[in-house]
């Protein structure tokens, strides 16, 4: 599919929009790198306060990601039916 500039005759190809049914992934660079930066700064800051706190925060972050992905994959699609 193209769009045409009728004044000078140029044609530009149009890019398809992404499908709405695609799942968002945490492995996309636009999501992954900010998450890594957020966890790294949080671990560094909490390590200054209490040395055992970064491990606890990492466990909480991983478990909340697991619960969120389980909800998005299994529970919320059942509500749509």
C-alpha cells in the first residue's frame, strides 16, 4: 500500500500497524533496558541502607512479575469470554 504526493508524484510505502492481538513482551528492548536500569539503581540504593535488602527486593520483583504474567496469560483472557 502506498501514499502518493500528487504535487510531485512521489510515492511512499505505508508500514502496517502492529496487530492488536500481539502480546507485549518484557524482552522488547524498550521495556527490558529501563527495567534493568530501575532494578540496578534500586539494588544499589537499598544496599547502602541495609545489605540484605537488595536480595529481598529482587525476590519481590521476580515474584510480582511472575504473578503479573500469569494474570495476563490465564486469568484476564477468561474474563473476556
